RNA sequence: GGUCCAUUCGUCUAGUGGUUAGGACGUCAGGUUUUCAUCCUGGUAACAGGGGUUCGAUUCCCCUAUGGACUACCA
């Protein structure tokens, strides 16, 4: 087989959402698996929808995800330029060739006229299709006399170039995921290939670029499946061999209503974008939520593809190795934010305490706490397994850095009796006598004291936790007091005694 | 409305002409932890419906239903 060359071809119309990221990811995995090349092509033929910053956003997102582009605007390559607006001069030639061959024609109908025709058809319960059935009654270079349409061109009347769909022909084509499909041309319409603004439409630009860039496999979203017969015909008209096609199932809205779209933003209770998007309607991203790119990619890869084994955790290299188009599913999937979270939890557990300490240190600095790395590593070790994100660590450890501001009333009710103050005072004197405050010293000492006096362990430990933590949560209490130190421990017992009182 | 695509636990999915229909997330229960969480163990839960074909269909075919995409001088 010739070299595998695939492309990811987004439109810079806003932030890339996770569906787009997944398409890019599958292209990337397929390319790497087959020792091929991934091309990033920016499809910006619609100048009215161009959004400032979107192109950068796309590139930043791919970079964050670890999706490495081989050819593109920044990467260069032998098949550039890689931005369609920079290729503007290329397309007209092909439209002209098609006209010359009789496979395309000039059309002068205005949008207003066509809109009205569509509306009228709809009223009658019919579908307006601009094709052989009505072509002759409309205003184009097929229905008009040659002298008429040539005069229009000379007068510089606005026109578009439409593809001339043949009448009543079954178009057969294959899709790597959906297998064989047949569509009759009578249901297709004469798509505009070249717009009156001098730009090609997606359909023309797409097949011209894919051909010129020697794309071997087109892997794209299922929303393109209906236009595949058109694309197949365009390749045929141009005398080119079409690439292989694979149409990916769509990512659905979590509430089950329709495909995921950019406009969903983060209204779903979780991000739909890889990165924060600061323009227009701002939206948060997976990166800012604290997801690790590897976890994010792993989760995304399994949404619509599976290896056929029970393995669910994959490094990027493992994904590349295991990936195949054949194992991409056929039906759309909505994704489960809980599972995404689980993936991140899993990946976080695999990180070392040192890595996490460094990540958490930045978080602490923002809050004005400065703690050395060694101490942070100890702290991380105490709470690591209960967090899914680095930012969760703070919620689990705030009381390590500052005494409780309030005490859980429910725990007071359950654990604070009239004996408690005197017991805690006694505990305090026991602790005051201890020089080394590590858990291996304090724990046996306290337990020995409890045993000697015949006290109730639960009664003491729960009250002790209450004054140290403020609630009934957290790791082993002796690990906590070891970390905060003797002085702070004593202070908190005193604070608890005065504030809870009785 | 038309065209095309799809349909296995709540979700992501595996799977086969004969299986106790498997796994993961979630959820529930028990255990561990004198706290909470984690963790461990166990449980719950699915082949959309109806016809065929067949000795036998979740698996193959057809119909229906449901969902989705497309139906622009947007991609």
C-alpha cells in the first residue's frame, strides 16, 4: 500500500469540541499505527464564519492532547499551503474543468428565489431539490441560451457553479466502518461547488485538497456521510481515484438529544472543550478542570472504539499499537462524565508523590502557602488515593494548613459529652510530654494512656479528630498531628476546648 | 416530509447460529478503616418490538418503532 496520509480538517469557527478532538485523535492513531502522516488542514472557505483565535485554539488543543501533526501551517510540508484561504487560487481551475466536461454549470438564481422555491415546496409537503427534475426551469447555463448566460457572465452578474448530478443513477460506494451503501442520484441535488464570492465550497475544496495532498484515508464525522456520494462523483468527474473513507459515529449530547455541538459549552455540567476558550461565550476546558491529557485521550479513544479485549487503560503508545478502524463502532455515543473522572483518578494514582507535590505546590502558592516539597510529599501520600484531581487535594487538606474555623454541629452532638473537656485536657498533657511527634511515637503513647485509664477509645479519638479537623473526615489522626506538629496540635485542642466549650 | 445511518445492562461496550450474554463506570450490600474517603469482595441490571429463515436465533433477512445525521452560495 502506498503511504498512509490522513488529515484532520477543521473549520476555524470557534473552539474545537471533544467530538472534533476525537476525530483528530483517531486520525492520529491511524496514521501512527500505519507509519503514516497526519496533516492538519484549516478549512476556512467560509469567510463569514471565521473566528479570531480559533485556528490557534485548534493547534493548542492538539498539542495539549499530544496529537502530533506532521504537516501543517506551523509544521510545513511539501503539499502546502495548508490553509484553504491561502489555496484560493487553486480551486477555480477544477471548477472550470468540470464545466468544460459538462459536469458542472453556471447558475444565476438568487438565494431569495431559491428560498421561496424551497418554502413553496415545503408547503406542498415536498422537498425542493435543485437537480435534473427542475434544472431546466431555473436560471442557469443549461436552461438559458448560450448567448443569454454568456451575456450574464459578461455583465458580471453574480453566479455560482453547480455540479450537475446525473439523473437516476445508483451510486455505489464503500465505507470502512459502514460497508456498502447505495444512493440514487435523484435524491441528490446539484451542490454549489464555487460560490459567488469567489471561494469554493467545502465539497470542491475538500476533494481537490485531498487529491492534491495525496490523502489515502478520509476519516471524518458521520455528518459527512450524506455528501459522500457527491464526493465520489466529483472524484469520478475529475478522473481521480478517491481515497478510502471512514465515517465516525457521532458524539451525542449527554441528555440524549442530538449531536454534541460547540454551543453546548459547559452547560452540561462538565466541559465539552479541551481547553479554556476565552472569546465570546467563555467555556471551560478539560485542561483547566485538572484533567491529565493522557487520561483525557484515553477516555476519548474508548468512546466509539474498543480493542476487543478487556483492557481499558492505555498509554498513547498502546493506543497507537492497538488502534484499528475496523474496531470503531457504528452507533453514536454519549459519554459519561463519571467515567471521565474515573480515568483521571486512575492516572493521578499512577503519578508519584513528588510529581503531585510539585503540581499541588503551585496551587498552594496561589493561596499564599509555602511548604517545602518533602513535607508536601508526605501530605500527598496521606490523601492521594481519595482525590481525582490535583485541585481536590486542597479540599482534602485545608485543615492541615489552618485550624478549623467551625466545628461540624452534627459531630459535636454525637461526640461531645460532658466528659470530653476533661478527657481532652488529659490527652493534651499526655501529648505535651512527647518530644518526637511522629505517629509511631504518639499513637502507642496515647493508646497506652487510654488503656491504663480504662477510657473509651472511640470517645476520645472522635473528639480529638473534631478539635483538630473540625469534622469527621481525613486520614489517620496521628498522621495528621505528626504533620501539623506538636505546637499546632496543642493550640487546636485549646481552641476546641474554648470554642466548643461546655 | 425526503435520503442515509444506527439500535446489547442507567452509561461506554464485548460477544456468538446453541454462552450462566462478559467487562468497565455508576449504583446497592458486606468487609477493612474506632472518622470520612479510598480499597477489597459480592449483588443489581441489557440483546427495542413483530414477523420470517432454522432443529435452534441476541446473532441472518424483512417490517415497525425509536434515535441520529443530512436536506445552505456552513463546514
